[in-house]
C-alpha cells in the first residue's frame, strides 16, 4: 500500500519536480524557460551542422532508430538527415543500404596507444558499424553511457554526438549541453510509470510475477539464484541483475565474480551473425608480449587497451526495463526482435553445453515483453 501511495504522489508532483534544482544543479530545470530551451536544443538545434538534431537519432517512441523507422523515413524523404554522414554507406553521404537494413551508424573509435590494426599499422582509429543506444531510461538511470562506456557523463556524450554525428560548426556552450542533459531527465524519456517512479521517488522496480504460464515459467531465468540443477534458473540474472537489470550478480560464474559488473560479452562479436568483416587487432601487453585478436568489433577492449574478460568483445550490459520498446538489440542491431534475442541466447548458452528448448526460448521472450 505504501509503495502504491508513493507512486501516486511521485506522478502527481512530477511536473513540479522537473523544475526543482538538485544539488548538482544540472539534472532538473529551475524554471519553465530552461525546460523549453532544453527541449529546443534536443529537438531542433543543429549547431550549424548537417541538419541533424538529437531527435534525429533518438525518437520519442523508442529513444533509438530501427530499420522499420529508417525505411519509413526514407520513403517520406530520402534526404532526411538520418542518412547523411555516418548514417550513409560510405560515411560521406552516399547510399543508405546499411541504415535501411540494420539502422547502424559508422562510429569512429580512437585506438589506444598499445593497439594497432594488422592491415593498417599506422592507423590510429577504426570505424565500426553500431546501433544507436536508446535514450529511454538511460540518461536518468544509467551511470554507464555508450555501448563501450567511452563517455563519462551526459554532457560529454552530448558534446561528442554534436560534433561526431551532427558535424557541428558552432561550439555548443557548456550551459546548452547541461540543458540537453537535463531535458533527458524529463518524463518522456522513461519507458513506463515504473521507471519514472524509480527515477523521481526512488521506488525500486520489482520483477513482475507474470500472468500466463509462459510468463510465469520465463520468470525463473531472471531471478537472482545460484546456478544449480539444470542451471537455467537465474541464468539471465547472471548479467541482468540489480534494480535496472543491467549488472552482474554474485552468482555469475565469470569475472568479476561479484555483483556490479557492467561489461560482458554475450557472444555477439564471436558469432558475428551480422556478417561484419573480421579485422586483426594487435594488443601490446605490459610484459612485452603481443595478443592478436580477430574480431568484427572488440568492443570495450578498444577503450581499455586490454583483452581481459570484461573488455574483449564486451559491451555495456543494457537494462532490460523498456526492452519491448527499444528494438533492435545488441551493439550491432543483429537481433531485431525479442524472439531473435532469445534465439541468440539459445546459441550462446548452447556453446557452453546448456540447451534451451524451444519452450524455454518462448518463455524467455514472453517474460522479456513484461519488462516495460
């Protein structure tokens, strides 16, 4: 009863809380004018660039772009800014096949000093196709940003996107970046009242019980429990634990062997269902040895410069809350539906000898669809 009353109060007073400054001074608006300016900066400001705004790649409905979105927009306007620059096939505005097929953009990553490309030893950066991270729930509730964790906060993330993706010719002011950050904390950036209540009132979300038999059976995969018996109970919670279902738990049989890990490989780069070209990366280790890695996208390893378990082919563990709205999935958008996510994990766990039946995968999918 108390939790329900707190939720109601949080939603009733939410419009007022948007304009209440917090101790940091940059998460909420102090007045309605700042809110309107923040909205303008997110939805309409191009900073003199290629015509893109934040809204170009982060829709109101999903916080991201799906192939279906891209195809609808291309049918309306082939010159939509979405298909310019890194949204084009060659990164220079020519062709839209990749965006229409997978909705990935070309992301430039600077190589660490100890990392080089075998086929281009002098290169100091690499360009990789990646999906657009959703802004639903993320700005207010995710301490780790970007799929490889390369940006420390929302202000840095906004600055990077404005220059890298929107090709800005006007330097955004610090206050403008703070207002963009603050706007992403407002109600439209949450996937459900549950997430809103967690952000504004601190009411932690709980796993739904499920109503159908598939949902009830599917719940077992997502509860915190030590692996035992058939090793299926709690298998998804190994990496999707905590209030946001985005961190490892203490039962995970792999590093960091404790609650709170945020980067893991789910076998996406290793299986490479999307068929991206493999490249060889050379990592110079502190002891003078060299580790050669063949991968379509080494993920976090290109930020840390290491090939440890939490870096090589590892990406940020995404929150499962809001997942029904944020397709496609994985860093390369290789799973377009939650059904394809479950199929992927059938292959992934199968590589370790754990067989998910067709019923298991249907149950898993049914439960994922509850996590709004």
